[in-house]
C-alpha cells in the first residue's frame, strides 16, 4: 500500500539580526521508486536558481534547498566583506523603517562582483522565464548597474525607467519598447515589490510581454508580488516597521535615506 509522508525542512543562517530562512513542505510516495517532482509553480521559494524538475526525489530536493541556503549566505558574506551591510536607522524606498540596510551600490562598485552577480541573475531568470527575453529593463537608479550586467550576460539590450514630476514611472532619453518585445525587469533590492510592479505595468501598457523579474536581494522573505514570476539571488528576513510603529523613531533617532530615491 502506498503511504504518503509529509516532510518539512528548514535551514536558518544568521548574520547580525538578519535571518536567511527557507522552509518547504513536500510529499513523497514511499512505495514508489522515486518521489514525484513538484510542479515548478508549487515551489514556495520564488528565487530558485534552477528548476525544481532537475531535483527529483526527496534527496535531490533537500540538496537543492541546502544549495539555495548556501547561496543566501554567500551573497550576504559578499555584502559584509565590501562594507555594504549597514546597521543604523534607515528609511527605505518603500517608506518603511529598518535597523539594517543592504547598500548594493557598494558591492556593484567592484566590476568583478557586478559582472558575477549579473551572470548569476541572468541564469536564475533564464530558469524561470517562460521564453527568451530580448530586453532588460531596470528602474533607476538602483537597478542600472545590475540590469546592465545581466543584459550583458543575456546578450540583449538594456534600458531603464525614471520617475516623472508626478512620481510616475516612465521611459525617457529616447528609450522605447515595441509591441511583442519580451522583457525581464531587474533591480538591486526588492522590499515591497512596488517599483518592479510599476515597471512591469508600464511595459505591458506599451505592448511588451514581461517574462519575469529579478533582484540581487529580496528583503520581503519571498512575499513580494510583482505580477510575474520572480527570482532573487538571496532572500532575507529583515526587520521593518511602519514609521508610526518604529521603535528607533520612539527613541528619537533620526532615520537616514541611504538609497537613490527620496521619499
């Protein structure tokens, strides 16, 4: 008789107050020679660098989870070694406050790291995109360097969006997209996914087909929704607060905005 068994695997790695966590539930059929592979869209971790179908069976799945956990830690180590992992009181682009900030510009100021991260993100996007992109689009300013490096790795054109006087995302500088073009959207860090979602909506309004989105860091713990499949090189759980509930504000500590966009 076939028996269905549910397993749970959880891996936690800590650096400071940042928690890298991965959790997955899956079912295997013990009497079968191989546990059925889960369909890709059932994977609860949206930043997988390789399709789950390449990891059949429980053993392969656990190996894949460990691989992703190790990648999370590797990316975080890179931020620490380049001085890009900051602690203090920060006001994020989303408007939320946080005691930690990942300054991608410091990592990307090293061309060797920028090229490596671009290649890895291009590979991760190719694994989840339902087609071959011929365009990479990034929101300025944070997505410029990583978007350009990912486009280089994919061998396609790169353009970027900017905000107009009304704070709406738009294409300027002669940039345009053609109806039917297949694009991916890339930025450095996702917290709520708002900027990426705006770029996706802009491209779709002009007739482009957005295949997927990606970032170096996902601060949402995998929860941000942008309307298309999404991947990240590292998915982190970082403490954030709405300004009225921020304990650092209650202590009278001034919040600084280290990114490129004023809020």
